[in-house]
């Protein structure tokens, strides 16, 4: 069970970043807790906890007329409490580099799943792309390797029998994410090779 495996990471302090208090029933968004995707300026330097409270207060004060234009919040069936707490914690704290390396090393690409490999950029093409695209490409390759290891670990956890609908959905979503990241890589490199195509 994931919470049992990851509990050792948490207790041993192997997860990077400051420890954050888990709030029952509240999903800790990386956007609010770490400022990874949103703009920090719009919150005036608020801490992650203050931002979360700001969002809650804003939702509570939403006028009735405006509520019909708000994006609906869809939530599914609650997970087991310890599992949910582990997911909330791990998804808002980056694993330390050592832990990521040691974990991915346990899940090498299966011999009959070549598509799980992270395709390298052709050396002749690499010389033509700029430093910014190269830096982005290296980051995407790193993300793909982590994702491929995660897919491999999930596949290894299956018992070899028929997959349940949930298992099929999980595998399909992860594999499609792998596919879309590779498409993004190609689309990012293409214009750098032929600037005349950029409008």
C-alpha cells in the first residue's frame, strides 16, 4: 500500500521541502502551497497557509448571483484517511534527489516495453537548438523518466490477471501523459530547427 511505503520516507525526513501540517478534508494544492504554477504577486507574499485560507474565505463570500458562473468543484469518493494524507503530503513536497534516484533505479524499462524509454534527441539536431530549448528538454526528459518509472512500478504491482476498470483507467491516463509530454517536446524543438515556421 502506497501510504505504508511512503510513510518511511516521511518519518525518515527524506522528502524535501519544509514540513506542512496536513489539513483533514482539504487538498493541499501545489499552486497555493508552493507557488509553483500561480503568480505570487497576486497574493502579496502570503504564506501557503494564508493563501489557502484566502481561497476558502473568498469561496464562502461568493455572492449568490456570481455562484452560477463559478467553476464547479467536483470531488469523488473519499480515500482511506491515511492514504489520502500520504498523497496530500507527498504531492506537495518534492522528493529529495537521492530518494528519486534510488526509487527510479528499482524500476528499469521492461524488455518488452520499449516505448517506455525516454527518447533522446538526435545528436545532429541537438547542435542546432538554443540553450533555452535545451534546458527545457533536459527537464522534460527528467520528468519523463520519473513517469516511466512510475508506470513500470504500477505495472509490476499488477498480479498478471485481468485489469479492473480502475487499473485500466490509471494505466491509460499515465501512458497518455507520457505521450503528450513527448508531443510537447517535438513541438518545442521543431520551430527551433526551422524558425521560418514561427509566426
